[in-house]
C-alpha cells in the first residue's frame, strides 16, 4: 500500500471525488464530498496521519444510520488513498464492519397493509388504469422513480405472467414477475398494466 503523494486533505478529497465521478450518481458524489469533508475538518489531521482511534472516536459521535454510511465512505476513501486492490482494506479502516440492519427502519405490524386495507386503497379509484398503477406499486415493491421510468416495452406478458423490467441504472435491469390471481386484490388487473 502506497499513499497518495499530494499532502493537502482538500486536494486528496478533490482527487478522490474525480476518481469516483463516473462510478456514482451525482447525489452519491455529493454525499461522499460532504461526509468526507466534515470528517477531515473534524479530525483535523493529514489523512496519512489518521489512526484507527481517530476514526473510532469520530464514528462514536454519529447516530447509527449516519455512522454506518460514514464507515462505508471511509472504507472507500482510504482504499483509494492507499491504492489498495478490491479485496484489501488498509489497516486504518480494516476493522470497520458494516451493520446494514442499522440503516433499515424498524418495521412493525402497523407498517404493513392488511388485505382489507389494500382492497380499500385499490377501490378508491373507479378507473381501472389507476387500480393497475396502485397494484404495480404493491405487487412489485418498486420505487416511485422505477415506475415513473417504465417505458411501454418494459412491461410484457409471457405465458400468463406479467414481467416488469425496472431500470436500476443505465445498464442494469431488475425483472419482477407478477402472477395474475382473481383472489388476490393486488393481482386482478394485470392486463391493464400492459398498455
């Protein structure tokens, strides 16, 4: 592992941001810049002098979801800083374990719709196309952006199964099957999902 030759933290951060610009979405890049700048200003040491203790003390000041995000950002940054390969983490961040469950909101039974509630939600609209749209959200678990980005050719029927091809990124698709079922309130209108 060899650290970068540039000494200033600001220069290192800018060069790191440039190196990840093509890998991530603009909001992710802003998040990297913001979180790493705050870390750099708080620790107030050159990156090459930062220790595990410095990182642990900083992370201890953060709330759990932010701490988990920060661990990920620090691992990526120091991997870049020390020119590590994909499988190697530099010693300064090798102890940082990700706890993805800390990022997930805790779900309770009150957070899940009962079948009767789903039925009421669907029956609010008389328009079958709206019912199909509501069903699409429910049966696919898709995000608003995924459904908004659907194109006509992204929903197809094959052998009685409706396939949704959601764009996850510019090059990746996520295929979700929907099986029509007259008894299931969220799978009664599949023919209206294909337009």
